C-alpha cells in the first residue's frame, strides 16, 4: 500500500477492523502512517481504548454499523434514551446514534438502498448536537451490554489473547 501512495495510485492508506494488537507492529515499520481505521462503532461497542490509541497515533476513526442497537440488538438498554432524545430534537433514533458516533470524534459511514433515507440522515445529523450529559447518558446505559455484529468470533479470540487459526504474529513487507 505504501508503494501505491508513493506511485500516486492512492492518496492515503486506510485500514478496516484493526485492533491495537494489529496496529502496533504496522506502526513500528510503516513509513507512511495509515490515515484511517474503519471500525464497528456504536453504544454497545464503544471501544474507548482503541479510539484513544488511534487519536494518539494521528489515525482517524470511522465508525460503521452504528445503527446496530436499533437494527440488530433491540430491545436494549439504549432504546429508551434514543427514543426520548429523538422526540426532544425532532429527529429519528438513527440520527441520535449517528450523532453519538460523530461526537466521539469519529466520522461515520452507513448504508441504505433508500436514497431518501440517506439524505434524511445527513439533514438530521447536521441539524442538532447532543449535550455532554446526553452523550454520557447514552454511553453509561449502554455499557451494560456488549454486542458486536461483525467478526464477533475473531475478536472474541483476539480479546482472549489467542491467535487466530492460520495467523502469524508478525507481518512481512
């Protein structure tokens, strides 16, 4: 990827789903620092240690699957808070979750086959800001539940300190 940047074929290097354990060996040898790490991020998967690490190393975080508490993990502890805040601000509960991710310092990406829905998200998310107490409330009530939609088995193994089958502890360049 560094050669692609050096040859002008790419402007930046982006990563996806890299944990701190994946990033450390890369940063030891990288001559071009990755610009972004796209990670699953929502109130049930807050990842504060990873966000702090990315910030310290000048790597942007981009959240995906940010609507998981509404789409895959409902009912859950954040439901009532999202409902209350959506009524307060006159926006969808989805906008509340997207705004929460943005207010954690990450950019956000979401998908839909419905163009109007995506345009609505942009309009809603830019129309309000959550107060510090509201951000903290979403985070606090959500800590009682952990939910990972993508690569759950692989991250469970990583969190348990095991190597993935067929993985190597170091990368070659």
